[in-house]
């Protein structure tokens, strides 16, 4: 898992550098990953459906490391003077 983590961090650093180098403004979506990865288990009275599929989706969402990517972008932007903004994904960039 250390190898996977290192590869992910390297990818985030390289991608962040590419994004920040050519742009003065970088806009990221302010995703609520905690709500996106909430459990589908349900309760005893009303058990959840498709729990295995939801757990696979949660694993895929958390595996991307979106927070780490945002930190990498902000770090690169701090060095180059670019501005990083987050927007509500429902509204989009205006």
C-alpha cells in the first residue's frame, strides 16, 4: 500500500504542477466526500439495498485521494502565485 500511496502522491504532484503552470486561476469542486461515501447499510427495521456495490463505490471514491490532490494544487499555486478557488459542484464555475 505504501507503493500505491507513493504513486498517487507523485501523480498528484505532477498533475498539480501541470495545472498551475499554465493558469493564473485554478477552480476545483468543493466535494463533500463524507456524504458521498456514507454507508448504505440502513437499520434493522429497514435494511439497505445494494450494500456491496455501495461499498465498492465508496472504496473507489476514497481511493482517488481528492483531498491530497487539492493540497498538492494549493501547494504548487502558493509557489507560483496562482489563485485556487473552490466552487459548489451544483452551481459550477461562473
